[in-house]
């Protein structure tokens, strides 16, 4: 799929203020600094579309980007950033939960996982919660440019093994790097397939 148009629409902390209408949307979530905003920029080939930062915990908002005037990419706040303090963490948690549970246009949630790390409890628990609530999601392993091939394979296999303990069927998953654009075609094709299914309903 070609992305011919990508534009920022609105940022807010209130799911009720997200854009009206029925365009399908694809949201990106994961721990702070995992690479959500970079991935959105990579997918759209627009460098400064979503704000990236080497300092974790910057995005507190739900950010909507309209793509090809027909669907949205959504940059969500990162979860689990300790420095925000308990109150800050709870506020962010509420924004995230309200969006995920209430936003009917949310068609698929991409859960971003840092490919360099061993499985983190916070991510596994989050996906368990998604499952309990029947939220459609897939996994994107990020920053794979930082790992050598063998190591990458090993980490992904370990991760999938852990997931199998929790899930009978694995969610779709993607290997990505915003640095060298790995996974771009696969993720965009996946979105395109779902968009087509929706449009023929
Ligand atoms: N090497 C490498 N660095 C990345 C990649 N994706 C993100 N980063 C870096 O990781 C940091 C956090 O990225 P950002 O997209 O802001 O993460 P977010 O907090 O999840 O939105 C930034 O310094 C990015 O440059 C990647 O695929 N490869
Ligand atoms: Mg971000």
C-alpha cells in the first residue's frame, strides 16, 4: 500500500474527543521508549509526523494521524514509566484503558515489544488483559537493527515460547526496525487487508 497522505489531526487525553466518524484506526502501544512514534514515522515515511524522544515518558496524549484520508494511525502514551510517579501512572493508565475499551473504531492494536529484552512481565500482563477483554491485537518486535541475526532469532523464539504458555493461538507478529525500515511492507499490507475486509462488509 502506498501512503500518499499523512496528517496530524488531534491530540487529547479524552477518548470522547477523538475524531468522530467511522474510519478504522490502528493504534500503537507499549512501554515508553519502545519505539511507537518512530514506527509511525517509518510507516508513513514522514520523519517528524509523530514526536520521538530519547527521553521516555514524553507522550501523554492520544494522537490521531489521518492516512490517505480514509484511516487513522494512533500514537498512544507509553505504559509503565516509573518516573512519572504513582498518580501520573494511574492517569496514563486510565487514558489507555478508556481508549482501548471504548473506542469502537479501534480495529487493531499493535503491541510493541523491544526485541532486545527478555519477556517483560508488564507486557505479558498487558496482553493478557487485552485477551480477557477481547481486544484484537498483534505484536511488533522493535529495534531489531540493534541485534545480530542469531541473537534476534533466539530472542523472538524465547518470546513466542513464553506467549504459548499463555495463548493457545499466537497473535500475528512483525519484526521491525524504524532505523532500516524492516517490517514496513508487512505491517502496511496487514493494515490494507483489514481495511479491505471492513470495506466489503
Ligand atoms: N536503533 C533504533 N532506535 C530506535 C528504533 N525505534 C526507535 N528508536 C529510538 O528509541 C528512542 C525512543 O523512540 P520513540 O519512537 O520516541 O519511542 P516511544 O516512546 O515508544 O514513542 C528514540 O531515541 C529513537 O530514536 C529502531 O528501530 N532502531
Ligand atoms: Mg512516543
